[in-house]
C-alpha cells in the first residue's frame, strides 16, 4: 500500500498556490506603495531615528522615524517655512485605483491626539516672522485650527485648492468633492513675495497612474506656496513627507529641505525620488557649456 503524502514537489520559481477555506486560490493582496527590496529593508532598520540628539545641519536631510522624536531634537527657530500634508484624521484609504493596486490606510489617520503636540513643536522650530501651510479637510478643520491657535500661530487665511476632477465618497447622497483646504498661518508676520494671489488655487491633481502616495500633492502647487513664502537657500520643513513632493518643489526653487517620514515605504520612496533628482542634476552638470 502506497503511503499518501500531502506534500507537493517545489520547483524554484513555481510555488504551489495558497488556497483559502473554500479550496479556491487565495489572491495575494497587492498594494500601490513602492515595495522595499529585502536588502534595503535591513538597511532601513539601522536608519530609523531613535531619539538621539542631532547636532549637525538640518539642510537637505531626510529622516526616517516618528516626527515627534525628530522634531524634539531640532533646535528652536530652525525652519524658514513649514509646508506639510498631515493625516486628516479620517482613516483614509484611496479607492480610486480600480484596475491597478490600491494604496493602504495611512498611519495615524484614525486619531487626532497628536495634533496639539505637533502644532506646539511646529511653532517652536519655526523661525519668527515665518509661515506655515497645512493641508486639511473641512470636517477636521476645527481640530487643526484650535491646535494652531493654542500653539501661538495667527490664522491668516484658508486657501482652497480646486482640482480638475472630483473625488468619490458617497456617490448618491453627497455632492462630489473637488477641493482641499490649506490653512495659512503666520508666526509673527512676513509679507508674501510677488503679486497678490487669490486664495482659490486651481491646479490639476495627479493622475492615479502617476501617484506614488495616495494623497500626493502636485509639485506645481507646492512650488507656488514655497515661492510666495521663502527666499532662495531658506529651509523648507515637511514633517509628513509622504513621497517627497515638498522636497522636489523646494529643490527646484533653490531652497533647502528637511523631510520627516514615519512609513518605511514612503521614506524609501522619498529617498528614491532624491536619487532621481540627483541623477538629473548630475547629467546637467556633465553637459554644462563653458564660455
């Protein structure tokens, strides 16, 4: 009598399918975030900020770790501008990718207890007579406004970003959302550069095929805000870096940057974005024309 074996022959590159409880092939969940190679993942573990004091330069740096730890190490009045797009406290997950993979839930997007602490730290590390821009949404706007006021900021204006197409949400019971809000704050007072702009800003959102983060903002929009509130070589701080859009906008305008990101995937995405920008700069340097 032949003994029955449930084990299957494993060939390299041909793993047997994983079955669910119904005996059907279980589909592996695929996400839209940039995956981290195994060897890079090991390296990332050594880069995570562990609360140590940083006594060096903050210019052109990307920090992997919780921004409450990184910000606590930053000296008072370091940044010339804070431009950031924090979690909206709505447990957001993008469902706009229908054919392609979807982005996962954002970290710390289902609680707002971090907002007052962040507002206080932001006020401390921002230089006097400087600006802060914070993206938010209509339903969590009061939480951010209250925290920023309590920290000492002056609420100057709310900017409305109007997109070229609307989002999803309740398809039958609500109007289609086509805007995002940007809280504009002063620490002291600083005049804006250039001509006076409307507080209604029309910029197309990124195509879902080009997104590297579920809530990624267009670089052109970020460049407008940076150009209005800073001078060349000033430091732009983004404590919720995401995919590094703020970094790219700052670099293209000749500003320095300091990025902080909690997610290892998005820290890696920002580092990869920097590599791409460095390569472009290297190419331009190699082919510079001399008189």
